[in-house]
């Protein structure tokens, strides 16, 4: 089955079925392209690859928690999760810094937390995060890297509990949004990538680069 990308929202990953994209939130206005489904088989997330093959060797996943003025970053390959850093950047500088970190840490996918209200609904901040994810996805796709959105509803409480369990004082917990990024990654791997959204650029050439994967990633499509 082919899907017509009329407005091209992020694609909801669900194994074994075809997905129709809603026409509301427009990350890439006026985008139009047809691709074959299922995308998860063409571009499986690292968490799913790890579930299928525990011995799989591939790139790292970079967890990103976008705040109003600071961005938390964490790193994992599906085993231990390491809070990495907190960035006080915005706009293009933030996007370029994330790409630089990904290059140095051998990352091939970004897992960006998507904030929601206490009732689980998307908010104004959700739209801002989607906008950043859309721009980052275009830059990342040039290198064959993927950008996903992970529902982070409830992760703030989980991160706080985690820091308290580690014995961090209130003052020490302030500003540790890298811990929130770590919880986003923890949820992503614990769910084996189920329920994430793949952000797909509208340009066909970039979609093809996503299918091909990073140039030097021999594990991306081991059967090729």
C-alpha cells in the first residue's frame, strides 16, 4: 500500500500494518511524495533491531529533551543509558550542536521527547518541539540519520524519582534535564520503539538517504 504525503506529518510506527497520516499538524507544508510501507521494515529503529537481535552492532541513539532555554542530551545503545550534557542553545546553533554530538558519539538516530499535558494531549510546546524535530530531520537525513518523536508524557516524574533515588539534593537536581533525556531513551528502549513517530523529510532524495542509512553503517542493512 502507498501513502500520499499531502502535508507530511511524522509517521506513526506500528509493526505489520499500513499507516495513514493525519492532515493536521504540518511539519513540512505542501509536501507531496509517495513511499512504500511499512517504513519500519525499510528503516527499523535501533530499539526494534536490538529486540530482534540482542547481538546487533549498530549506532548509538541520542535522547533529546527540548526545554524552553536548555536542552538535555543522553546517549545509549540499548544497554546502560548515560546522561551526556545540557545545552543552552536555540535554533540553528542547537541543531548544529546536536549533529556535532551525533558525529562524535557515533549516533545514527535522535529520539526527541514530545511533551504533552497532564491529560496526555499535545500543547503549544508540543508544536514547537515538532518544528525543531522537522528541521533537524532534514539536516540529519543528509547523513542517513533518523529523527523520532517519543511520547514523554509522565517522564518528568520518572526522572525526578530517579534523581531522588540516586540521592541528589534539590539544588543538585535543578538543571539536570539531561536526566529527563535519559528517561526518554529508557522508555524508547523498554517499549522496543513501539509508538514512536518517524519524522520524514518531504524531499524524495532525503527519503532515499534514510533508506540507505549512514554511509559507513555496514549493519544498517546486513542483507545487502
